C-alpha cells in the first residue's frame, strides 16, 4: 500500500515537472518567435524621438526609472533596444499564457497575439529610447498577473508588486493604470481572505518607489512637471472660444490672453468648419501642442509678465473650469475621440486647403515618423474605429448588466474595460489626444473583446460562473 502511494506521488511529481518544462519551453519558443516578428517588422518610429533626451538625463519633469535602467545597461554594455524587444516579446507571451490558464479559447488567444504583433506602431516603441518601450511591457505583465492572481504564491505577489510599482514609477501617467491594478489586487486578496498577499504586493510597489525616488533626488533637488504647459495649452485654446470672457482673469494676464484669444479664435473657426470628426480631433490635438509649447515664444508681451503667467497656471485652470467648464469638457471629449486617430490629418486633410491657421507651427507639432502609405493608414483607421465601437459596446453591456439587469458579469472583463476607460478619460482631461497615448492599453482592449467573445460563445458551462471570475 505504502509502495503504491509512493509510486503515485512520484508519478505526479514527475508529471508536474514535465508539464512545467513543457510550459517553460513553450514560453521560450513563443517569445523567440514574437521577437523575430518584432525585429523584422517595419519601424515606424526613429530610435531617437524629440523627448528621448528628457528620459535619459533624469530631467526634473520626468520619472527617473527609465533613466536608471538606461544607465545600468550602458554601464554593463548591454544593448537596451535588444532587451526592450525581448521584454516586450516575453510580456506578450506571458499574457497569452495567462489567457489560456483562464480557459480562454485557443483561437481567440491567438487572435490576441496576432492583433498585438501585427500592430507595427505598437511594436515600434520597443525600438526607441522612450519610456513606452518598457511601459507597454509592464502593463502586459500586470494584466497577466491579475489573470493568474488567484492561483499563486508569495514570490508571484512580490513580483506583481514590482511590476505595478514599475508602471507607477516609469511615467507620470502610470498611476492611472497602476492604481486600478492595486485595487483589483486588494479585491482579489480580500475575496480569498488573504490580506497578506496584498501586503506582499505593496512591499514590491514600495521598493520600486523608493528606488526611483532615491535616484531621482540624487540628480534633482525637486520634482517638476509638464502639467503647467498642459494647462497653458488648454487656457490658450479656450481663450479662442466665443464663451471666453477675459474679465474673469487677473489684470496681469489680460495682455497675453488678448493675443491668444485673437490667435486661437481663428484656429477654432477653422476647426468648426471641419465635418470629419477624426480629422478635427487630430488637428485640435496638434493646435493644443502649439498652445502648450510654441505660442508663448511668439508673443510680444514682456518676459516678466510671461513668467508670472506661467507660474500662475493652477489659478488659471480654476478660472477656466469655473467659467468655461463646458468648453473644457468639449475639448476633453474631442481628445477622447482623437486618441483613436491613426493619422487623420495625413489621410483626410486636403493639401489644397488654403489659409490653415499656424500652418508652419503645425509641421512642428508632431514627432518624426516613417509613415506607411495612405491605404495602410486608412485600414488602420477603420480598425481603430472598430475598437472604439467595441469598447463603447462593452462598456454599455457591462453597465446594463450590472445596474439594470442585475446579472453577473465576468470580473476580469469589468476590470479591464474600467481600467481602459479610466486611463483614456484621465489622459483626455489632463493632456491631448494622440494614438501614442492609446497604445499602452491597446492589448487590454483586444483581450477585453476576447474575454467577452469567449464568455458568450466558447464557455463550457454558461450557467455556472466561477466565483473568482465574476461578480
């Protein structure tokens, strides 16, 4: 009897080891294949972008985690671009593995992989000196860890914290994604009555925050931000609105606002004539970039007045929100739509149009790209409009099922759709529209669609919901 038990136990251990080796081999092989695809795929972005230098010199307006990683790779003479491609490839494979572990249909899981690696704009970031090159990977790892959260151990939870902390510490927008990851981690921990697992996650997060902060303050005396420039952009754009009343603003600011009002009234008049909403949103984002970084260089006001204006951005934003809130909402939702534009100005803008306001400044509002032909851009635009409609549909279905029909909805579907919408809205209300800012959550949009389709058509038992997977 004892001999049989021993043999059975030994057999199970050998079987588990065999399964683990097969899984490890699959992950390595898949990562290698995806790496090859990414390497040979066209590169739409130049390795060095206009803001690359800010991220590697530990600029006071940027997070310093990427600068630290860059320096470490230089010190040990490792190829950072090569590593970024490997890490992205591994993160895509890891998320695929997590989907399969959650019984997502094989065909749908493969669709996720194909949709991600065929997006050459997304994969091009792994070949650049930008925070996005690692930010994308951290988000993929984070999503995979949430999908596997209920079935893991202390080391896994600590690594999850490291990943969530890295998302938080690598970009200023990181909290919009890291905080939802922490919330769902806490929820899953409480659901299985294991608060210790969440505390382990927090320890990993705190470790990364301490490392990033220590390195940052070793090079800088205080943290700065690009947010004041963002506020200036919104103030100047709204100053061109018909509802703008200069009398609501401090006396010192009126000279500058009179100039901006005159300039951006022409811009708004031009934009209002454009019927194509994607083109309008794309151009609106570029004009706001001009308002953020170029406009103040062209005005005739005294330098001291300009400095005072720049230092009073928080007060100016409060005045705008108090008196032009609907204008602020309007441009924010325009940016929400513009996040899905794959380059509408290249596809739809008629080169024969004359009297485009600030035409020369528009040429400097976007970073350099190796653009594909217009047919490819058009197909990509149609695809992203489909994703927008799909995300809107999923959001609507979730709200109806939870609040009206009172039906159970897959927890992961709720989480990913909520995270995506929270992130996009946060960016739209605090910055401008660009598809670059949509890319971090692009794989999450795909897996949200995949999870929904899987639950509708491929679930083995539609009547029974696994407790960890639904609320």
